C-alpha cells in the first residue's frame, strides 16, 4: 500500500515545551490520550451534531460523531499502512473547537465577530483550545501536543497560503499536511453523510426510496438488498443498504487515495507535503456518490422546516447572549472578566460561548436574558 508515504514519527517536530519520553507510549499515542482526557472532548457529548436531543435519545451528538470519524479514519490508515496513532489523534481532535448548536452556532459566532473585523472558525478555535485554554499541566499551558497534530487540526479540512492567516504562519503555509491528516476530512464526510441518513430515517424525514431517487449508487445497493432479502421490513432493508453504502464510501476513499498517490509520483512523506494538491481522495465514482448524498441531505434534511426553526432560534439566542455580555461584562465568570484586561471583550466572549455545551448555553442564556 502506501507505507513509504507514512509520516515518520522520528521526523516529528516535537512539542512546544520539551518533555521526557514516556516508557511505553509514543508521542502520537500520548497526544491521542491527552485529547480524550480534555474537557473540550468531554463537552462534545452535549453538543448538537444535526438533530437536537429533544427529538430522540438515539441521534448522534458531536461526540458520537467524532468516535465514528475516528473509527473510519483509523481503518483507512491501517489498510493504507499509514500511522494509525497520528490519524486517530487527529480524528478525535477534529471537532473540539465546535461551539454549541452545530453549524448554526458557528455561523452566528462568525457573524458576531465580523462586527469587529474578525471571524470565528472552529478549526482555529480548536488550535486555541489545545494551545492555551485547556489547563491540565503545571509546566505549560494547553495540552502541549506535537507539531503534527496541531498542524493537522488547522489543516485537516483546508490548506492555506503564506500570509493568509498570520496566526497560522508557524504551521507551514503553502504545504500540504501529512497524508494521515488528509484522511480526516474525507472520513468526516463519510461519517456524517451516512449517519445523517440514519438519523433522518429514524426521524421519519425520508425513506430508502427517497434516497434511491436522488443517489444512483444507493439505488444499486437497495436493489441488491431487495434481491437478497425479499420481504424485509423497511427498517431492515434501510440498515442493510446503509451498511453497504458505508463500505463503498470507505473503500472508495482507500482506493482513490492509492490511485492519487501512484499518479503523484510521491515516494515519501516529504513529497506528500510538496505535492500541489492533496493526495487523499475518493475514486471518481465514489466522489460523485458522496456529492449526490450531500445535495440530497441539504435539500431534504439540513434545510427542512423541521430543523430550520430550531436552528434560527439557537442562532438568535447566541447573538443575544453575545450582546448581553458586551453590555454587561461583569456577568462573565471571574476568570473571563480578568481575561478582558488582556484582550478585547468580544474575543473573550466568543471564547466563552464557543466552549459551552448546548445545555449549559441554555442555562446561561435563561439566567441572563431574564435579568437583562
């Protein structure tokens, strides 16, 4: 497979603050464990993925989604003979910067920050969390993760050019991240596209036939399932087809990455960095199937009336709470009040809100809105 393109642990740029080696865990394994034991990771359990918990106890949240991404990414890395520990650490960390209420929360915080000529982006927020906000060590701030994990956090979903973001100039702008990091965004797409189908089916928002009408690849799968299991219940045939769909997407990711790697001429991890585009890829047919799934989910689920009202209400409340704290900074927790002496209030408020779980946000909102 792609063992020559595996990132060599011996070439790691290490940690910001040097530490002695651990007797039986390598640096990427330690990074994985530090992410898992962080507060930011635990908070994912109470952050919305797509469907709010009030609708069902069985829908994914941001934490269960992260576990699914890690499982898919590590599987692909293992087959490709890449570094599974680096891949897993990146997958587990990839969403810790998300604010409450999923993408609606991120969009609203970005809108609030744009009032001050700035913005909010969850990958950059995740970097701030692991470098500064998590306080679990006496010797240094943050989690002191290896350079490669920190680089992968900000690059797993996009590349950036030199000078594009001064905050990220230390993370090799203009170069691709290791192949392990490139797997994460595509594993993420496999996880959320298939999981959102599953949750939407459970919410009676779609049927297997609806998916088949929009996604030719899924129609082929469903026809095979109907041949193999004639008379199966709608639920059983949906789940049989979903498992096959996940398998096809993951296989397409593995095979597409091999094809792209062979075409690139890359012979080592340094060549991966210098290649003009990313090497991790779906095969063309699977890429089209994945895009069809995205289009179907946007039309049928994400912008459906059933979710639009909740999304709009959540975004409005984030904007309202943000403004309350701007007008009454004394309502911030003491540690955040102290932080406003070192940096602008809007940045402190953004950091505070972005770290909240959905339930904690509701509690803080109700307390402050009631006494406004």
